[in-house]
């Protein structure tokens, strides 16, 4: 049995996990593949670390290009991260006829269209199961398991850091900054936590899933992206009183007019399974026409869970290496010449429900003004809650949940409410998904 020879670029958290799990389970994996998978070369700038992880059992280098150009390497694993050096190395590996496995969601969200097209021309594979949802086999599900279906929508918790922060804020009543500090101490956040808390990491992953779900190119630049930095305790509590939990959801939905692509804090009915995904765990809920709802849950990050996905890709590539390139599973699920130019919808055209928190004068007729403004925009109220003001207060919180409406209508209504002399503060508003 000729071994498959692998070059590993980057032996940090995921790289060392991949090295450890592959060696620990090598017998079992070889029985499954029929050929041993052997990491023969490792490139990392930190050679001491590389030596420590590998016990000096493989050839080490600090020049990654010697790996991408090594004629003896069959598969290159890119675990460096970022999108500058990683892009050069991945394109170089492809140009040299190597198959590539990567966990790099940022790279694929930004440059995936170029990378997949280069791979298609060179008849090599770029596998990326670890790029979305860590250890959860969601790429496999979207590209293969659900292939019989028309996918209707996906709603996903695909950033563990923000889910941890929102869970801690709800459970312990702590504020955003305290919860973020804890997430960083525990090592959950990306090197630059802005990508987590501003929703960018989730947007990277959503752009990839939408491409596979709907047969469209990767449109990272068109994802409407909002993070969780402005979330206040009051809204988590009011949402809870009304029967909802607040989650950072990545949502994509195919409508007749186009595709919705959006990441934002979202109220979800507390009875839904996805509302109960807590801490750093990830979950992806897919609604498809034949199978209905399916939910994929698991560890979205971490050394060994992510290594599980990287090694699954190695096995896939090893199994498919001899197949006719035209018969392989397409990178983005649909054949490259069959991608459609379905428009991505503007946020104003998105249709969903909304949570509004208003600070209103405690005087007659104020609620009538607010409900008239909403009614004039065709917005129907589904639930409302007014908190009785204390004796010292002259204003009260009034919280409303709407039926489905357009973002255009709700923005217009909010502007009018804020213009009322009886409105004392900006309206806090959040989107809500019933996911039914
Ligand atoms: N920072 C990411 C998260 C790690 O919090 O989920 C995996 O992409």
C-alpha cells in the first residue's frame, strides 16, 4: 500500500491536533482508507514548536514553499490562517498539482471563487470541512447528504465565542465586556476578537454555506453583518420574559426575488432546539424541501474537534484521488458552470419579525401614537409588554414583537417613533426568527 504523503503548513492549535489525532488513530484510519496517510513534512516559522509536537519524526522547514513545491507531496494541509500568505501558498500548491485541505474560512470567503476555479483547472481538490462549524460535518451534509433537496433556508450558530458571551450574559447577568474578557482568557476568541464579536467570522462561514446551498458564487462582500457589541442586559431579560432567547444567527434564505444573506443578533423562540445551544457549541439548522428540518450540532472550534474535520478531508481526498476529476464532488456542491447569478437581496427587502424596545412618556395617548405608526407601515403587533414605571420615573419601557414585515417598513416606523415628542430614547430593535 503506497502511503499518501502529506505536507502540513502550520503546526499551531489545529495543526498539532491534526498531527496528534492522525498518529493516534492511524491504524483505524488506514483500515478505512486502504492506504496510510503520512505527514512527511511540516512547515512552521517556530521550528522548536514543530520539533516538540512531532518529536523530530518528520522533516521540518520554515520555508512553506519548499513543501508546496515538493514533488513527493500529494496533499498540502494549510493551517496558517489569514488571507495573504495563505492565499499565495494555496495557489502555489494548486499550481504544483497538489490537493489542498484547509480550515481557513477567511481565505475561502475572500478568495474562494479564485481558488476553486484554479483547482478546477488543475483537476485537484480543495477540501474545507474544518472551515465551517469546526468538527461538525456540515460541508459533507450540504454537498452530499442533502443533495436530493432544494434547500430553503439555513439558520446557524457558527461562532462559539459570541454564543459563549451571550450565554454567560443571560445565565449570570454579566455585561458584554466581562463576558468577552472571560472568552479571551479561555482562548475561545480569534487572535483578533473583532472578527468574532462583530460577526465577521460567522459571515465568512455563512458565505460558504450559502454558495453550497443555492449554487451561487461566494458573496462574502454582500453579507449584511452585525455583531453583539451593543447588546444590553435589558433586552436579554425582556426577550426572556416574552419567551425568546437572543442568539447571533447566520441566516440565508432563498426567496423568489433573491437570496437573503445576513448575520445579526436574533430573538429565537426558547422552545426551539437551536435556542438551547449554549456556550461555545455550534449548531446549523437546515430547512430543505424533501427532508424537512435537519440540525447539526457539535464543537465548532478547538484543537481535536477541528482536527477531526481536517482528517475527514484527508480521507476524502485520499479516497477520491484516483477518481476521474469530472466525477468528483464539486467544491461548491454544484458543477462550476452551473452556478447561478441569483441576486443577493438588500437588507431593506429582508422579511422577518422584530423586537422593539421604546422608552416612552407615561402619559395618555402615547401607545395609540406608536401603534398607529406601526399600523400605517402595515406592521402588525404580535406581542407587547409594558413595564410599570416606578414612582420616580416619568417614562416607561414598552416592548413590542411584530409579525413578519419588511426591514424597510420597520426602519420607517422606527424613525417616526423616534420623532415623537413622547419618545425619550433611541428605539432598541432586534430581528426575530420563528424558525418554523
Ligand atoms: N473563533 C471561532 C469561534 C473559532 O469562536 O467559533 C472557530 O472558527
